C-alpha cells in the first residue's frame, strides 16, 4: 500500500457518490438538501438516516452511525475497508490491482463455495452419477436453461465426493467444513460429505455469490425415508438463513420494473416462475419473514404479493406478515392459490397466465384479513363486531405516522370498507383507530428505550471483551466523555486539536512526529490514531485517514477521526496552529516532569539531593516560560 494505493482510494471515493451508493441499497427520499432513509443499522421504521451529498456523509440520528460511502458499504455488507473499497471500485468500473489486499477469510470461504458449486454442477450435467438427478429434474419439468441459470447441481450418495475432490485439488477440509459442506467423523478419522444423494440448489446473496446450498434428496434414494426431504447449509460466517431470499439476485430488476415482488414457498416454485417468464419471484429459506427481509425488499419494490396455498390455512402466517409489512410501510397483498396447488404444479399444468393473473389480482392483505375476521366472527353479535373492528384497526394502528400517500389512501379505503360492512359511522372507526395508534406509539417508545439500553450494554460488553478501555471514544453518554467535559482539561483537548490538524493536513504529520510521541497521548483511541499515522509515515506511505482505515478495524473510531478531520479542515493557518498545539504539548510535559520532581523532593533523603531536585524544577520552569502559553480552546466545543 503506497502512494498509488492512496491515490486509487481517492479516485474510488470520487467516483462513488454517497447518494448513489446508499441509494443502491436503500430507498432514499429527498428532504431539502439531503436525503432520508430508514436506517439499516438499527431496527426502525422511521427515516432516521440522513444522507448529505455536499459533505458526502451519512448520519443516523437514532443509532449514531456516521461515515462516508466506504464506511456505509463496510457496515452494510459486513466487510472490511479493503473489501468495501474493492466493491465500490468494481461498481465504478475502476480496475484495482490483483489481490488488492482482499484475501481474508470471508473471501476464502466464498471462493470455496464457488469451487464446490462448480463441482456439483459438473456432476449433475456431465457425470453418469448425475443421471438419476437429471431424470428427476426432467420429471419436475425444469428445463436445461433454467437448471443452468440457477446453477443446480448434484451431490452423489457415497459421502466422499467433495472430500475426495477437495483433497486432489488442495482445498482445505477445514475451509469446506467451515462453510458447512463436509463434517469430521466422530472417531476423528477423516471427513464426510454433509450433502448426499441430493439435488443441490445454490443459494446466492443479492450480488449473485453462492453462500449456501439447499439440498433436495432424490425420491428414489436408498436413504430417502430416513433423511429430511430438504437439507439446508448450516449457519456459517457467510450464510444466514434468515437474511436471505432465494432468487433475489435474479428477481430484483424485474421486481423494480414491476413495482412488485412475489414471495412463494419453495425453490422450485421460484425456478418454475422464472422459466415461465415471471421473474419477480423469490422464496424465503423456510424461515418466517422478518424485518431484515423487508429492509431488502423495500429497496426493490413498494408492493409484495405473498403467495400461499389457501387450503393450508396459513392465516397466522398472514397475520404475522401483515404486522411486519405495515410497520415498514410496504404494501402487502395476498394471492391464495386454488385447489391445493403450489405455483410449480400450477405453472407446469396450465402455463403462466393463471399465475400471472393471481399475482395481478392479489387482494390487499388488510382486506383479506377483514374478510377472514367477518367469516369467523359475524355471528357473534356486538362483541363479535368489536372483535372484528379491533382486530383490523390494531394492525392498521401500527403503520408509521410518516407512511406515504399510497398508504394513507389505502387506509381511507379500508376505513370506508369497515364502516360499510359493519354499519358503523366513520368518526367512530377513526376515533378508535387514533386511540389504538396513540397506545401503540407509547409502547413503541418504551420498546425503543429498552432497545437503546440493550445496545449500550452490548457496546460496553464488546469494549471489555476486546480488552480495551471501557470507552475508546470520548463522547456524550459515556462515563469518560462526561469526565472530559466536566474538567474540560487541556489534556484531551490538546490531543484532539493535534489530530484535527494532522488529519486535515497529512503533510504536517512529520513535524508532529518530531515533537510528540504516541505515549504522550492519554486517550487510548487518539493514541491509536497517532501511532498509526506515524507508522504510515515511517513506511513512506501517505499518513492520511483513508490509509488508517486499513489498519484500524474500528468503525466508531474511524467515524470520530472523520469528524476531527472536518473540524481541522475549517481551521485557517494549520501550520501555525500546529506550532501552538505542539508548544502546548511541551508545556504539559514540563508540568508533568515538575510534578514528579516535586513528589521526589517531598521524599528526598538528604539536603544535597533536595537541592539538586530544586535546581531541576527551576530549570524546567524556565523552559516552560520559553514555550509560551497553551493554545486557546477554539475547538473545545466540538
Ligand atoms: Zn440507525
């Protein structure tokens, strides 16, 4: 990492506008000179995240996350600085040097997955062992192009397929075990394949990388009756079932075009839909829909169709989904399929028209819920009516106050519908809705407070676990920050001022390095920053903030450094100001020395020793006068 590396980082940052980058992950709403979005870093449905194109920064007012385009990708994709830089480079079409430092464990695991993916695919399409799987897929009416598009494969039944290939191609068994593809025998003698005699469905992340597999056992497998029909990859560092939607990498652009994303239950339902030209279809990985799914969905489509088999009576699933969707201000509609058919059977029996129509005419989920409630409670008299009205209004009350215009129109339509169906006045229904909404908001606030406290607790624990000081950052709300503010002591302020200047102007690092050592910094976080800048300088690398980010994997400290850099950039004559700050450090050093000498004087054994100490103290007083007064506290308020 040299000057070229730093120049390339600058080029990548210039090509990565914060609005475009954050906007590719989240839906942004213009708000004056900035943009607002629902923050992906804490559980929320209000638009707390501010994206500022002038400063090229984002900031969440609820959870406090701040940073630039690279930090956003780091936090969102859970990658380090170097990887985030590489992602933005490829997004901007900037070629980066081979390797580029991107060689950590996560990439190794992704590479292993890609390799295994290729082996399984080969086995399905090329080998005689794959014959039975090819016949099975043919029976399921999945065509060759579909099988290739989704990258299906086959894992043979002998339990040694991947282990053997891995050994011959020098893929470490530990890596294959870490991604959940092989396991170690209990007697410790070798390894076995976890997927056996199964058709392999690779599960991609939204960028199309294979991160896990779903395996469907062949129906005529000797072990079919004692094994689970479907087996998914276990949770690994790169695979989390509850974060993923099967087929989203293929569905997202069609969903954005159609303004709607359909969610079905099985892999083959997704594949059959795509085969019939209906491409805005995904499936969950057998887990209930959750807020992480919703955060992904809202990036691509404002409306979701939940497709399920009407005869399965999955209405509790609909209830749960409704509450979730309404909180995220995503319009949920329901398509219930006829005759106990799943989409796969339906599509292969009667083509795309019926399924397409079912998606287009999907019923608003609240309306669906209302119909179900009326079916169930209509004979219940007055209490039945109350149960129906409250049942539906309680869900409506959970919608955020900031919900969009479309949601408000839907709400009005539904209120009218309830009045008509139940013979109630609109004001009665509206009053009850507002009452429930107020109660809900109160509860929300309480929950948010509990959540914040939990976050703080986690941060405290994380800090202690890493063997760091309890608070690496001075800041409001932390014990150390409070202490700093109360004393407003020159020590931490001086340290901040030093970093403000040299972060804003890396050319001044050399001068600082000649006069202040990292040990003179009392604040552990700021000491770390200074140490790293000096280290870069020592290696003849540009001692600048973006270069620090490779060495300091601590987003909060980097965010703090960015803030200090901004303050430094507003300072006029930085070289002159640095001189004043360095004098401040000298003075502080002298004061400390004097204090120590006085302590020693207090315990001096004889007159000669005491006299010598007194002379030393006097000498230091002279030095202190020569370096002048400590700098005025201009940026102390920051
Ligand atoms: Zn946040």
